[in-house]
């Protein structure tokens, strides 16, 4: 496994998604990740802390530089809970729950984010501004209501399919309404 290549791909994906989604300081990007899929195995069968660390090394610095908050989706064993900084959870009015992810109960990426956070907490739900799904982890439940697919220059990280989305405000008002083009 070429961990440097995984880090490079993750960094590239994060940079492209931030640009396409026009994320700003304080926005939230949710990442759902199957390290098993990145490593060429079926989701949930080959959790790898090394792969998770490589992905984190690519994604986290890009988000930190931009001031965008990282939210890591846990696996189904923790009901797809979200790991993020306590400060972000408080700012967003999210109630923490008591769960600490582990590689095979929460997932390697969520575990890695938990280990690197200054004050990590788990919450049940979030409405993120954009998302990155690495390996078919189904992040849609954690995006704001109107999600728009974002095509990047790469469609895989390692062996895992990469799907990304941004969100936008709902259009309301019907045919006579006028919309702010900057919000599309």
C-alpha cells in the first residue's frame, strides 16, 4: 500500500472540494470513509489505522488552513455518529453523546480524527455544508437538505470510489422569484 499516494489523493480531493463548494471559515465538511475500501477490500472487512492516518494527513491540514471544520462520520456500529471538536459542536448547538470510536466499532478514520482532536466529542447528527464519501459510506444523512454532486478530477482514493457534494440554500418563491446567483 502506497500511503504517500493516498495522502496525496486525499489532499487533492480536499483542495478541489473546498474550491468547488466555496467553503468559508467555520463551515463544516463531513467525511465518511471506509479504510477497507481504500485498501481494496469490502467495506467493514479490513479496517486500517495506517490508511486512516494517511487520509487524515491529506485532508486535515487543508481544512485547518481554510478554517473549515472536519466532521468524521463513524460506521454503522455507532449509528453513523459524527466525531468533531467540542467547540464546533457547541457553536452549532449539537448535543454530545457518549461514544468513543474504535477501528472496528466506529471506523479507523473516525478513530483517527478522535485521537487528533483537541477536545473530541461525538454527536448523533450534523448538517454539514459539504461532504466527502470515500468508499460508499452514505454521508447524505449528514448534509444540509439540498445537496449538489461535485465532480472532482479524481474519482477514487486508493481503491475506494470517491463521491463528493456541496450544499446550497433551497430555492423558494416560484416563477416570479429572483435568486442570488452567488448562492447556487
